[in-house]
C-alpha cells in the first residue's frame, strides 16, 4: 500500500558548546574501545599464532555485525520512546555495558578462537552503541549546529583512540615484559582502563543530556506501527533504501574506497612497522612486541592530530564546500600512507601521520554533515544505519578478498599493503568530488531553529 507523508516543523533549541561536548562525551569511551580494536586486536591474533594472510578473515566480526546490527538498531530506535530513558540512550547505554565487559575479558584469552569470539561480542556491542549516538546528534541539534555536533564526535573519537593507543605504549613502559604465561600485563592494564572509560563516559552523556520528546503525531504513529507491524523495523530499512536520496547513494562509492583502505591499514600497520623499522617478520619475537607498542604510539599520534584538527575542519567545511574539504583531507591521508612504509627511522613515522590524522578527522565528521541535510529527521536512525552499511560492506569485501590480494598480488609484503591503501584513498578523494553538496545552513540568532519531520501515513 502506498504511503503518504506529512511534513511537520519542529523547533530545536540551540545548544551551548558545553552542552554539545557533554552530549558527545560518551563517544570518548566508545572510541577508546574502538581504538583497542584498531591497535591491539591484530597483534594479539599474531601473538596467538595467526598468520598475516589470515588477518582479514579474523576481522570479519566488524563488518558483519555492523551490517546486521546497526540498521536494525537504527530502525528500532526510530520507533522507541520511553519517558524515563528516551529514544536513543537505552541503546548506546546497553552497548557501552557490553563493550566494558568484553574489554575486561579480552586480555584473559588463551587461544585464538577465544579472541575471535570476544571480538564478535565487542563489535556487536560497539555497533549497538555507535549508530544511535549519531542519530542522537541529529535529533538534538538544529541544522545550523549539526556540523559542531558531528565534529565534536570527531574530537572525542580522536581523544578516545589516542588514549587507547598511548595507554599501550605507556603501560608497556611501566610494566615491562612481565607476564603470567599468556599475554603481558601491560595488555591487561590497557584493556581494563578501557572497560572503565567505556561505561563511565556514556553515563556522563546519559545523565547530563535529555532527549527531545516526540510530538503527539510522532508518538501516535510509533504506537500504531508497533501494534500492527511485527517486522516493522525491517520494513523501514527496505523502504529507506528504496527512497534513498540521490546524493546519499553517491556516498557509497566514496565509502567503498576509503573504508576498504582503512581496514587494510589497521590490519597491516604493525607488520609494516615491524618490517621497515625493526627489520623483523617474526610475529612471536620481542622485536614484534616492540613494533606493536610503537604502532600504538603512531596511531595515538594521528588521533591527537584528529582531535586537534576537528574544529578547524568544522570551520572550513562551514565556510567552503564540505566536499572540497573532505577531498583535500583524503588526499593528505593518501600522501601520508604513500610515504609511510618507506621510512626507516621510527620517529619520522609521525610526519606522514599528520596527513592521516587530518583525513581521519574529516572521515568522522564531514560526510555526515552532507548526509544529515538529505535525511528527514523522523528517519535519522534508520538512515544512519544504512550509511553504516556503506561503511561495513567495503570492510566485508576487504575481509573476503584482501587475503588473496595480499598473498598473490602484493607478494605478502605489508609495505605493499599500506601503499595499496594509499592508492584507494586517492580514489576516494576523486569520488568525493562527484557528490553534489546541499546548500550550507547558516547560524541563526533565534534561540530555536526549525527542522522538518516527515511522518508516513498508510
């Protein structure tokens, strides 16, 4: 049956910078957890006996859980309202609890299969928390402040991942190589600090920020849908894909290149550093453990650049075309990775990470500014989930294809893998120029700013 749409106008209160930062503080803990995945999981796999060409398949958890969980959670959160807990907050609170439990248990693994299982549970929890958080920003902020909201998330992403990476280097320095038969004690310390940060930071956001209640019309529609539709969330996903705005469809090509490239980098960066800096390919050697700790410091540095550059990018994206800002940031990222595997001085590795950090800050914020302008606010949850599908499908493609590419086309050389990622990021920069950007929404002087809401009626 065809659906009619009713457009309402909602006035969203303008928020102070302090309120925007408190609202986004939970992203810090979620991204600390993600930082541990970026830097620590693959070295743990290697220490437990995995071979380099197995790494893509062992990282299958991220893209599959993202593909299955985020769109469903997004659609469900669109249909949720609790007077006590709100719409989005129940989901990222449950996700944060799951992240904390998994981070606490991870360093206790003694076999590869245990690490793989925990990664699946950790990724499922991360995805449950992350998608509603992006919709939360779009729900709360008027159009003129969405750039601040998403780039505040970039700031806390960089901050969280920075601390995750630096913690590995710091705890290794403090605790040395001492261990109780399995993983070193410094691995325990880094993961357990993350467990505390994950739930603690989300609680700050939950307790300090109230959600905007739905209008009577929205609430009536939610209740009617729950009563008559058993699989309404799945229907919402399908309808949203069919009705997806043209410019959102174009984002899929950009995401194909940039997220395939990022997955390659995260999986092979420690191996690249071990080969170019420490001259080893033995993943069970003390030199490889040193390379792993230095990888944490290198990744921590690019995330320092991320949170320092996030608000500069926000200014540039508001003043100029966001797509040009993002294309330039991706070009810097590509250049940095072209240089990275050819550097033999470990301190010089930080230089190309400046470009990488700027690109990462842009990836985490600028495309969402373009996307939110195309999405009706009553459907933020489901469309943020679909955008995440555009992220995880390239990662899933990498999971199934890059092992063969690495072995047969790149001569099982991690330096070639990093260079391959650089080329893909250059392609992403070109793809960004194809997107037609919506008009920039300027700041307003009023205490409130209107936003359109679309409601469907059978």
